[in-house]
C-alpha cells in the first residue's frame, strides 16, 4: 500500500467527521482556547521571573500564581469536555461506517462471497472496524488537537523570540523526514500483518466448519501444524512492524537533545537571552516535543489502525457484478413463463472457461422442469442465472417476457421460491424461520404450509411448538430441509426452484417432502435439480446437460425410448443400487 492510500483513508474519515460539523466546531473552539492557555502559561512564568521577582513584587507574584492555577483548572475542564464530545462523535462515525459496510456487503453478488472466505470477511467486519474506531478516536482526540497545539506553540515561540525559535526547531526536519519514510514503509507491513490475521480467521472458520471431516480423517495434528505456522507468520510479521516503527522514538529522542543543544547555543552566543526567556523556551520545547513523543509511542498502533481502516474501505469500494439499472422496473405478478435465449456464462475471473454455452429453452407457466447431468454440467448455474445471482455474458433470460436485467432484482426474487440442499436456519424461533422474508403471515398459513410439507407433527410435539428456539434443538438434516422447504413455500412463489432439495434426506422423510411438495408445486413453474433420477420421473420435461449444453430434452419415457445419455445415467444409477 502506498503513502497516498494513507492520505485517502484519512481524507475519507475526515469526510465522515464533517457530518458532525457542530460538534467538530465546538471541539475546535475548545482546542483553540486550550492552545492559547497553554501558550500563555510560559509567558506568565517568564514575566514573573524577569519582571516581578527581581523587583520584589510579592502581591503581583501571588496574583500571577492564582491566574496560573485558574487557567490550569480551566485547561483541565476544557480537556474533559473535548474528550467527551469527540468520544461521542467518533463512536457515531464508526457506527455509521459499520452500518454502511454491512449494507454494502448485502448488495455484493455471490462471486464476491465465493472468492472471499467467510472468516476473512468477519475479520474485516469485527477486527478491522475495531481498528477504524481506534483510528477515529486517535484522530479526533489526539492527532487533530495536538497538531493545532503544536502550530500554536510554534507561533508563540516565533513571537517571543524568533532567533531562539529557529534554533529550537532546527531538528524538526529530521523528525518529519523520518516519520514520512517510516510511515510509508510500515503502512505496507501493517497491511500485510492484517492480511495474515484474516488468513488465520479464515483458516479457523474453515477448520471449525469442517471439524467432522477433520476428526473423521484423523487430521487434527495436520490442522494444528497448519494453524501454528500461520500463527508464527503473524508473530514474525508483527515483530517486523514494531521493530521498524520503534526507530521513530529513537529519532525523536535524538531530535529533542539536538533542539535543547541549539537552544542553549543560540541563547548564550547569539541572542544573549534572559533567564526568563530561556526558561520559557525550555518549557515550550518540552511542551512541543511531549505530544510528538506521545504520538511516536502510538505510532505502531496508528499505522496498524490505518491499515485496518484501509481494509474496511476496500469493502466499501467493492463493486457488485449484479447491479440494478437506473431504469429498473418492479416485476408485476407473473404467471411463471421462463425463456433462455442463447445464454452463455463464465465466471468473471475466468472468462475463457464457459460453464454453459448457447442454452435455449422455453418453459410454460406451471410446467415442471427437471435438470439432470453429471457434476459440473451447468445445472446449478442455470438456476443461479434465473435467480440473477449471476448475469450471463451473452444472451437473454426472460420471465413472462421481461428481460430480468431490466427488473429490480428484489422484485424478481420475491416471486421465486428457492430451496437448496444447504438448509440454513437462522437463530430465532421456528415460526420466525418459516416466515423469514415474509410479512403479515397468519399462524393458520404457517400451520397449513407445515402440514402440507409434513413437518407439523414434529413441531407440534415440541414443548413450545412453533415458538421453539432453533438454538435449543438438535435437528436432523431431514427436519432442517423440511423447515427450509416450508419457508420457501410460505412465500407462495410463481416459480419454484428445488436445487438438490431432497439429496440429503432419508427415504421416509423424502416421501413426506415429495407428498407435500407435489401438491404445492401444482400450478407453479418448477425447476428441479436432482442427482437421484427416481425423484424427477414425473416432471413434464427433463433437460439433460453435458459438456455445458442441453444435449437431450423430453419426458422420462421419451428420453428412455431415445436410449441416449439420460438412459445411460438412469441405468447406471439403478444398476449401481442408487435409486
């Protein structure tokens, strides 16, 4: 990452801060007053030492001391008010960015999620946004006020004595150049460190998600070694970042010493300054280098947080391949006609490899279509294109004559019922899961759908019935799929998609699903993807895919008579005992 990236990150954060102008103006006013007070205090000390004490003006000295104490108390009070206001502002900024990140992630297409491990995304949402919060806090409570304070100090020093000011600040360019070089190099190092942390999060998520496979293959030791290697890489990366960043502290300590040396040399040999001026300038130098040294101690943390903030903004800059056009229209209530015209598709990062090529078919409303073929033939791709999880690279997909690219994606998907073998259930109650995505669903409609599917009996036997929390249950794969199917069918979609929906259900449960779903599929356009050919014999038409194309089409009986690829698949399943 380049230094310009750091500037862009800071500029973007400042734009968010501009949304809270009133609070920022109040804080800037407080910081201005605080800076003036901080600058005035050494002036008072100089006046007492040079003018009041030598003349024995005790009352004047006591008055100045009282003013000094009052100003110091005001300074402390203003600091408390400033920190509270900016703490509230920084939290609001981070809340706004976190909301934007989550909302933006909801708009990204499947390609993004397929190419980014879940653990990596979670690492950015949780870890990197926490870093962003720390950076905003550092910006508003430390970097901005300290910068204003340093500028006011330089002005005061120049006003008090330009010669001593020049001598005191001769070492400042060393710090500025050193900071520029170190930040430029270390930002990239901290970014790589963050990347390694994301890799660890992704690895951990994958390991826990696949723990059953790991244990069944006795691969615990191999996973442990892989984890340790990533962990060691993270530690090594962190050490490189910290060691390099710590050199800034050495540069600052050296610069402070040089600053004092030049101050005394200029005061003695060039300016012949008074004791009061020398004490005032010594105070100014300590005040000047104190925030710089504090920032140097925070340097590694700031660089780390900058890289984390950069990764958060990278998510916000991600573009979805699936975007509604500005003229997108809402899809009205449809009959369920579907047409593919010369449709071809390849993934965005591998455009040369076609997944499907020149697919053509027309499906009438209410027709039941089965898609069969070997793994990788393009069955699920057709479903994903119809659902507009992806867009074809060529051709048109029409629903009731509407080009789906000209429709709002949400209005299209509201009329699709999609059921996959991945029966994901959300935390919450059974009722909340079944009605997810639907509004104002009556209890009667829920019960009727569950009765039709065949899951009402096991739900009614639970102590809390439909109000039972999913997290309190140990559901079988079949029960999960029944609930997911009920959730799909409660939408009353015009087009129903069953993608391997019964592939992981036992025979008895599958009979329940088939019995209920047959009734509910009546009158709807249905697309069924299944490896078990026995489940799709009653389909109106079967599309047989191979080599990225539809090679056969017809009813089960017609395809068996054809004695082609479908017949070979069908016979191989039954001869192999798969039915």
